[in-house]
C-alpha cells in the first residue's frame, strides 16, 4: 500500500465524517422544526450516500488497508452478506409509493407490513449488511472503517427519525415500535422519547 493511498484514505474518511456530521445536523434540525426535509437537504443526503458508495467501491477495489483474512471464505461469506443486504434494502424501498415518501419529504402512510413487519429499518440494515459484506469479501480494512462510520451515522439519525414519525403517526407508530425491532426482530423494541 503506497503512502499516497493511505493519505487518500485518511483524507476521504475525514471528509466523509465531516460532511456526514453536517448533513445529519441539518436533517435533525429540519425534522425537529418542520417535520419534513427540505429538497436541498434531501439532495445533500443522497449525494452523501453516493459519496460513501464511491469511497466504499474504491476501498474494496483497491483493497485499501488489507486485512489478513483467508480469501475464499471471506469472499463467500462477504458475498452472501452483500446479496442479503441488497435484497433487504430493495424490499424496504419497494414498499414506498413515491420518492418523496421514500426520502422523508412527504410521509403518506405508516408501513408495518412486508419486510417492515420484521424490521423498522430494513433499508438501513440492508445497506449496512451489503457494505459489511463488500468490506469482508474484499478484505479491506478501510472499507470496514467506512461501514462502521456509516453505521454510526445511522445510529445517530434513527432516533430523530423515530421522534418525527411518532409526531406524524402518533399512537399507531408507538404500537408499531413496541412490537417491531429497530433492526432485527425482537431487538430494539421500545418507544422513543418524545
């Protein structure tokens, strides 16, 4: 691994961390004041998703900060994780009737069926599983770090999103979170504060 690649990785990681923090602050403020996200914020959010995906792809392709794992098992397990993650994320996306609803700018209905019967956040869970699978399959430590960084952002964001959904949907949402895990069935069932 060249020192140039290490510098690129460190710079990329720091830049993504800073941008993620700024966009999350903006999203949290908008949800707490307006219960919706402005179009510019949604564009910044999707731009950040794209930036993370590009950095993850670069880290996997270049095997930045290689991990000493056996290649065959890492590729097999990582590939299975990535495929499962993509399937979970797509199952979550398909439930929504519009991009406005998907992006949080127009919550039209509370989704509690299909994959949402098992997880309140199948898209986040699926994206993280896919990223972790890609990091494992490529045996890239930097890809694993990017995955952890994104997981940390989701863990920060989800309570704001849950408080927003509680304000929008009230008692039906409170019942939903009491019976459905935040990520996995049986895990994280509780009412958010607010």
